[in-house]
C-alpha cells in the first residue's frame, strides 16, 4: 500500500515507545553495520543513530513516501528502497532492527531464519511486531468488511494473521542456535479526541481497505467500522479512550 506518513505519525510517541523498549534489550557496544528493516519515516532509525553515533546505519523500506520523509529529516543515514521479502544484506550484519514492520510480510517460518542467518557472529536480530489481530480493532475491521455491498472487494484484502505465537519464534530461532529473549507487553494506550481508534488504524491496517473503495461505499464502510470501534472502545467520562495494544518482542543473538 502507499503509506501516508502524517497519518501514521499522529500517534508518533505511542508508536515509538515499543522501539525504545526493544532497544534497551539490545546488548551491542559498537555494531559496525545496522539495518533498520521497514524504517518508515525514520523516527526509530534516529534512535539507532543516537545510540550508535559512529555505526553505518541503513534504513530500508518499500514505501517511497515514507523514505522521502526520512531522507528530508536525516540526510546522514543511508535510505534505500527495498522489499524485505527478498532483501538480504550484502555482508553479514551486526544488527537487524525492525519496529512494527515485519507483520506486513507473510512467511515468517522462512523469513525469520533467513534474517537470522544473515547476521555476523555476535550479531543481533531485534524485532517488535503488534500481536493484536484477535482484538476488536481488527476483528471489527474484518466484520465491517464482510457486512456490506463492499464485501467482494474487501474480503480478498483481509490477510491471514501473519504473527505467530511467541513459542513458535522461539522454536524457529532456537533451531538455528540463537540466544533468545522473547516477550510480550500489552500497553494500555491512552488516546484522545473523536474516533481515536479509527484514527489509529487509518494510519495502518484500515488504509488498504479504505483505498480500495470509492464513495459512497467508502464512507458507509468507515461509518460501520467507526460505530464498532465506539462500542468496543468507549470514550470515558474524562474524555480518554483506552486502547490496549499487545506487542511481541524478539531479540535473537548469534553466537
Ligand atoms: C508501521 S510502519 C513502521 C515504520 C518504522 N519502523 C517505525 O517504527 O516508525 C511499517 C513500515 O514497514 C514498511 N514495509 C511493509 N512491508 C514492507 C516490505 N515488504 N519491505 C519493506 N518495507 C515494508 C512500510 O512501508 C512501512 O513504512
């Protein structure tokens, strides 16, 4: 899909928090080469630069609009257009870091071992992905997609949940000999303003569905989904909407 960086970055602080939590568990003093896989607009890549000011850092993404924003903000990092399904580093990497990106790819049974194998000895694969497809924000999206005249257009766009159980990543990577630190965190996110969960998903999973529809179906589908979100995540008396969000973290060290 074509990303809209400004919509995605509406909640930049909440989206950056898990990247910081992941970074605290990466025990590398001076990695020579770091790749940020699915770097988006570069917000998290900048954290990598702050932590390792002298490393070579490459941000990779398949979205030109995201990379354009990243390049404008941070010319000191290499920004490259790449599809992570096929990309592998030219030489073994010291750190492959990925925040909120690999759940956009299928085939994790082969992707994760392949990325792990492209690490240098002592290198680290550090990944964070949302693990919330069973939550109303996503089940409600699928239900709304299936309950209108737009069903024939939207149903093929509903993806199978790509993120597996934590133990499945443990098995996959332990088989490769990785030293592993895997955990989940559920953030009780505090959102404000009207339809905040819809504003959140408009920057990610909802976007390809909205892009596939023309008016008036687009507006009707959005109204249906918004009503489901208002019921599932009611606005409290203090104006706050609580949006629990589970995320999976994987740190795999080679050697
Ligand atoms: C939710 S954004 C996360 C951006 C950034 N890592 C951050 O934390 O702010 C996901 C990014 O993954 C990228 N992406 C999705 N599929 C990709 C693929 N197959 N190859 C490269 N990048 C991909 C998208 O273009 C998008 O910029």
